[in-house]
């Protein structure tokens, strides 16, 4: 570490300049002293060799060492590490760009290669400021208390919960812009679903969160919107309001809309986009069917349902359902009626080849997003208010996930899918100017 000499002969280091207390007065005095010493001795505060740069290096390096100790479960040279199955294995040099300049670090390694630091993540060459780190941790499901403890353990600093809440509130303006942004005039496929979370009002209540994902004519997936509904469960009336908002934001047409089997929802979809093909999610059909049946029959029932939804033609699917109904109507008549009532919205995907079937017959993309929502809210129990809930869900929906399959991005084999869509919906695609 760089050291500059004080006039009294004592080495001037970042550690020697850290104030003893953390109150505002001591921090202001420390800052003034730091600036004065740097000016008197001709030492830069930032940049290569700057005191703040060295202080940043010291903090980050300490954070990495603390993380490694937590990862291994023992401190350096501790006897507990003997025969533990993993140990330190040197380090590698890494330069990261920060808000105050470039910082050179020695990132520790473990022998098993399983150490994945959060202080300076792998492959990351630019560090966000405190606000960015706090928002990232918040989006990953950590509460304000969790973030406060994390910052204290890793960086040895105290940040109040109020400060953390204010930092996360920085995204609210962006969230409003995102929720009201203009959308594409036509979406090839739209996937809609809902998840239930707990939000405190006058009391803690279950609230549905309505989610819409669109696939545009270029095959690009995007989360179109999130809406927090009133307590009482998912409703077709609420969906009608959300779909109308999407239309008002520019969506003039949706070729195929995939949804669950909620009563009245197909009518709400067609009321918004009269020409839309409504496709009931096959996964929801299977799940709903099993609710009527004893577990001892599940394996057999699932096998017979697979023969229906994997049928090569509509005729084959109808024949498979006839056999299915004959076998189970005497035992589970409600299950068979649910299929009969949903049949018109179940069969559209059977006209398509496998490439397009995989896109439209299930709301898996939203199921994946909902799984991330659940991870994000798991440790919270419930949200204190609607704003806190929407803030977390927005951050999860828009957070990029490097080196992982993202919720956004182009669908594989899109050209083949687009050719199929053109055969079925050519006039409407042409009307969109595509």
C-alpha cells in the first residue's frame, strides 16, 4: 500500500486517518483533516496514489478477506482449518474501476475454486457506488435489516435502515416511467399470470400481483407491466383493467394470449383484442386437474393428460381426451368437466409446430419470474405497504442476470416461429408494418 510521510515523520496511511467515531461531527473533522493534509503535502485525494483511493483499496481488500474467512469457516492460520477439505490458495491480481479511480486488489482464492466474493464479484471490473450495491442487494431479496448487517460485517460501516430505505426509494421515479412506457403495437405472444403476496394495510392481507410478459415480432421477450390488485384473489374484472392499460400504452393487437383457466378471463382478453387467440396454459390445466384427484392416481392421470397435450393433431388430442374422460368421469366428474369447459381455449396450440407450441402452451416464462418474486419476498414475510412491495417486484423484474438465462432476450429459433405465425396471422402482421 502506498504510504506518504507526514511532517512529523509518522507514516500517513488511510488507516491512520480513519476517525475514531462515526458521528457526523467526527466525520466532518476527519474530512477536513484529510483535505488539509493532502493539500499541505501535495498528495492527491483521488486517482493513482490518492489517499481516498488507498482507503478504498483497504476497505475492499479487508472485505474480501472477511468473505474468504466466512466462506471457509475459519480465520487465516486457524487450527480449525486443518483437514477441513478446503483452504486458501493464494490470490490473483485484479484492477477495478471505482468512482474515485482505479483500485488494484489481490483477490483470495480457495483450493476448491468455490469462493465467489460479493465485495468484488467475479468478472466485474467496475464497482457501483453504495447506492448501486444497496439496490442490488435489495433486489436479491435482502431486507433493510439484512443489508445493514451485511454492510457492517463486510465493510465495517454502519448505515441506518432509514438511509437504506431512502436509497432504494431512488428507483421509484424510474419505476413510474417503466410502468407507463410506450409498448409495441403488436405482440406475437403475450403471457399473463398472477402471484399472491402479503401486504399490510389496515391488516396483513393476501394481494394478487398481475404480471404480463410480451414477445414482440422480433422474438424479444419483455416484462410489460406489474400491477398490485386488491385483496380477495385474482379476478377477471381486474385483469380487464390491466389489459386496457396495455392497450392504452400502445398495444393494438396481441396474436396469441396465454393465460390460466380463470373464469371470465378469455372474455376480458377478447374484449381488449377481439382477434386474439386465447390459449389456456397447459401447466395450469394439469395442476387444476390433479386438485380433483387422489394422489394415488396422479401418475396415471398425468400420463394420460400428456397423451392429450402432446398429440400431433387436434383429432388425436380429441381421441386421447375421449379415452381420458371415459376412464375418469365416473370417479372424478368435476375434473372432466373442467377440461370440457376449457377445451376451446386449450386446443389452439395444437395447430402449431413444436417450436411455437413451446412458446404458447405454457406460462413458464412467467412461472420463472414468479419463482424469482417468491425468493425476493420469502424473507420479508409481508410488505409494510404497497409502495415497498412494488419497489421490490420492479427491481426483480428489471434486474439483469449475467451468465444466466434471462427473462428478456430473443427466443431461440425465432425465424421458424415467425414463419409459422405469418401463415396463421399474416394480415395482422402486415398491418403492423412488419
